């Protein structure tokens, strides 16, 4: 069975606000795909359309070749979580899963298997309203490690896994593919490895006691060289191996050399710089909040925040 999630030319407006403007991508089976973008970029709206919770003005969203509302027992094919707090607080965790299971023709044994896999046997019969915040979202260090392995295991079973998160460091360790969106459109649809390679920019950092000599040798070889501090240079246009070989040939002393490796956060910030709809002022800037001892937050309202 083809378990891909296919999003094709989705358009969606909420009043005068355009939430989706030709959104198109495919989540392939066998890999974890990260789905990222600034607040208001259209992530939640896209996922709601995939799950049949919102209807698109144009375009299609298919799961295994079918629209979600046409699936007879959708939870046998698609698992989803848009809101970790979407639990009836007086209902136990087990009973919450039981009613979901019964609605799909699944029995209590499957519920207990799922509870055991998540390691929640001890609290399964406790009211959800009494759970700690950490139990609700599972994002303590142990929970993060477990979730990372769980998502990878689902992909290894041939499932299509789509994860939307602002935790770039976690996505870098979990996802193999990335869909970056902004203002309702796809900005990048590529592997995490290729994105990081492009963002790294073929830069080499080196430290030497003969910076002037090193600069001359490397520029003659066609590299762009910038002095970034006493005895430190940043080289563009030559790989680390070639830089080391050239300096060795000319007896230029070298105490440190390393290739620049961009993080996913750096790559993401570079891609979405012009697609940020809600931008906070830097701390300490005029108009910023300071000296109050409290916290400040910016949030989109109405449909514009979806």
C-alpha cells in the first residue's frame, strides 16, 4: 500500500487572509519529514486540511491516494496529534484511548499495547486532568529521546511520518527530509543533509601563527580569505583537505583547521528570513520589554495566526 501523504496546490483563505497559496509537497513512506515555518506560515492549516478538519478552497490533500473524509476507519491508517492537551480532563488516559479504539473497530488489547509502548502503564487509569505538564506532552529529556526513536521506528516500518516542530535541534537529529514553508507556500523541499551542506557554504576555519603568509598562499590558489581575528582566517572556495595540503607545501604552520558545519537552525533562519509574518523586537531594542521582571509574548489572533 502506498502510504504517502500528497498535498497538491492547496489554497485556503480565512476572510481576507490567505493561509495557503499553492501549497504542494509529498511525504514519502520510509522517512521522517520535518514540516517547519514561521508562525502563521500555514503549517496548522495544512495539517487540518490533510485530516479533513478544514476544507480547501482549491487543491487536494490525499492519504494513500484518498481524501481523509472518504476513509471508513481513518485511525487504522492515519495517526495524528495536533493538540497534546486535547483530552477530556475527567477521563482516564486508558478510557480516552478506548473510545477512540472502539470507534475504529479496535479492541482493548490494542489500547493496552499502545499504553505499554509509551511506558504509561502506571498512570493509564489516572484522570488526564491530574497529569503533570510533562506527562501531557512527554517533552522531558527521556521523553524526547523516546519520541525520536519512536518516529524513526515508524518510518523504518515503511510509514510516512510528518512532524511539525520549532525545535530545530531535535528535527536535525530526527528527520531525514524537510519541507520549509512561508506565507502559505513551500520555500524548500529537500533532504536535511543537502540543506545543511548548502547552508554551510564551503567555508573552512583555520588558525595559524603565519596568517599573512597563509592568506597569500590561499588567495593565489583562488580562495577567498577573510581575517576574522588574530591568527584566524575563514576560507571560502577550497575544501579543508586542499587548504591543509597547500599550507603544508609552503611550510605554513597550522594549529587548527575545521570545516564550517551549519546547524538546521541556521539554515532555517536563512531560508525564512523574508517569510516571517510576526517578528519580535530584539531584547533591549527601543520599544522592547525590559526591566519588568515578567515575560512578553506575541501572538497572532483569529485566522491570521493559523
